C-alpha cells in the first residue's frame, strides 16, 4: 500500500485545474470514481475535466456528470492529472499522452499489480473499489458528499463487489454503501439503471446461448457457445455477452465455467470462470492467453469441435 493521502488532499485544495482519467473499456468503479472526484472538485470551485479513451457504457450514462466526459482534450494548461482505477497510467489508453502533460500526476487505485506510477499515490489493494479510496480522500478533505457524488461512489462499490457477492465485500464496503444511502441515493433506482436495462435482443440472445449448455469432466465443467450467426441474428454487440458465463458457473457441482465464442477466420474465443479451486489463468496461458486465477481467456484456431476437445481435455487435467 502506498499512501500519500495528505499530499493528495493538499494538491486538491491548492490547485485549480484538474485532468482526470480512468482505464480503457471502463466499468462502474472506473467511471464512478472519476465522476465522484470531478463533481466534488467542481463543487470546490475548481476546473475538473474527465478525459476518457472510451465512451461511458450505456448502463452508466445515468450517473451524474457522465454527460460531461470528453474524449479529446489538450492536457497542457492543467495543473494536476489524476488517474483512477488504473494499474498503470498506460491503462488510460490513447489519452495517456495528454495525462503526461500536467506537471503532477496522482494515482488512486486498488489493483494488486499497481506499479505505483505517479508523483503521489493512494494505492490500497485491500480496498474493494477505487471509489472507496476516492471517498476516503473526500472525507479527509472535509468535502460535503452530496447525492450526485454519493451515487457515483455507490455504483463504484456496488459493481466492483459484484453487487456485494464477492469476497471483497468488506465491512468497510458495506459501511460506505450505507453512508451513500444516508446521503439520499435510492438502491433500487440505481440497481435498475445498472443491471435491469437490457434490450429485448440481449435477453433473446441469452435464451439462444443457454440452449447450447453442455457439461464436461463429469459435471465439473459447464460451457455455453455463441455462434457468429447468433450475434448477427440478434444484431448483438460483443458486450451483450457480458455476464452470460455466470449462468453455467452457477450450476451445482460446476467448478469451471467456459464460454466459447466463434470468431472470424476459424478462431474461437474462450473465456473461463473458476469458482476458486482451479487456477484458470494457467489453463488460458497454456493456449497463449492469460488472466486472473478466477477469470481468464484465450483464443484458439481450429474447428469448434476441435477447440472444445482440447479445452475440455486441459480442464479435466487441471481438475485432477
Ligand atoms: Mn476497480
């Protein structure tokens, strides 16, 4: 853990122009953290610009401040750059060069792999979400957390704990969520926006994909398959598939869930989710991919049947 919170608070009080960014392909913690910080700084009378490489996902567009995110900005003229939820500043993608222009770089993050890049860091791998660290900074500064800031912090904690399902759902995570409710956020209204806003096409695609459910390794592996023609039929984007793999993972007795997705040119994308016993990053690595212990992926060439045979074989080996 690196903790320059005193210096970070001093910078936030003394300086006036802030450029804030999160990682590419942002999700709830990244967006919630940067917007909470930007809104709080603006309330202090400062200029805070949020510069991202990628658009705000549709289910997060309701977040206060989301409409003010820019995708093109000259970083010169800013006094402080702040990157949130990034293991390293490179994770900000194509906007990194602009974030390198201000004289000071602040890094607020909770990734275990954070290299601590930046002049001042607040990095705590024990924090369930970066939003919790933003909350810590704002509390330390004595900034009033209004309902607009609160909803951003709440969504950061909600999404990075998997709706308080994951083992990182600490007493502190619940405490901060509770504080945000005290400040006026409505948990159902937020959940509805974040989780219950799918299109009819996505749900129909889920029905199709679940029809492919199969098991291997004596029921300890469950897999789903998405064909190219399924994606085309439901005019689906790739992000429609987000979360589908949780269904095979939820089956009793299953230790590893696999999602196969047919890509062009005879390639098959394979995603793994483990309940914890099997390190799927090792399996993915054996096929040229990578990831984390419980979530990993790789891409293989070959027919679908051939790819499945190789993957199921490797998993059976890993489950031994
Ligand atoms: Mn995060």
